[in-house]
C-alpha cells in the first residue's frame, strides 16, 4: 500500500474520520451519515492542509529523534479550535519535539495553551528589517489576556495601516 492509502486524520474525537482512498479522492466517514468518496479537488484548503500536517506529526509522535517541527502559516484555512487542539495534542505527547509555527491568529495568544515565554512576535521597522521579540521581554504576568494586551500595542508588532 502507498502512504496515501493509509492516511487517517481524526478531526472530532471518534465522530469524523478522513481516509485517503486514492490519490484523487478522499473517503469521508461521519457518524451522522454514510461514508462516501469525495474528489480531492472538492476538499477545502483546511482539510488538505490538515492531511498535509499528518505525516510530520506522525513522524514526530513516533520517533523521539525528531527535535523540531516547523510549520509556516499554521492557521491557514483551519478553524482556530482545530489549531489549538493540535497544539494541545502535541504538548501532550510523551516526548514532544519543539514546535515552531507562524500564525496570524491572535486567538492562539492564550496562556491556558502556552506560557508567555513561548510567544514571539515580529515587527518590521521603517527600513523593512524584521525584529523578533518574546512577549516575555515585556512587563506582564502569567495568566494575563495576551491577545487584549497585544491589540493595546503593549507588545508592539502591530502592523502599521495607513488610511487615505
């Protein structure tokens, strides 16, 4: 069997499973309706991305020699609750690799999910150079509302939007 024949991603506990059936179709099985084949091109970008994450996550989960898992635009076409759930599951692994991801989803700025020292922001200066800063470098305390403080400008990193 090819790898694409074995993909199984569980999105909502035991309720919904997706399995790659062929290279061009995805078998969707849901407890509320019978399973059916769906052409790959009809799947959402989020579902395609989620299946794309599956192999790296599986490798990290099953082989502790992988030290870092890097994901660019982690939130791309995925619901924030799915992204948060994936982060929580990763942290629950017995030997989690370091997870580095970029996102524009500020809902993930939750100290119930990650500690203050695990949040880093980028900021561009007038010359276009990018600085990387940890939220931990700014005054604050554990448990504060990071998303609110971010939008108040306390951590910098907010984009400059010119109107007019």
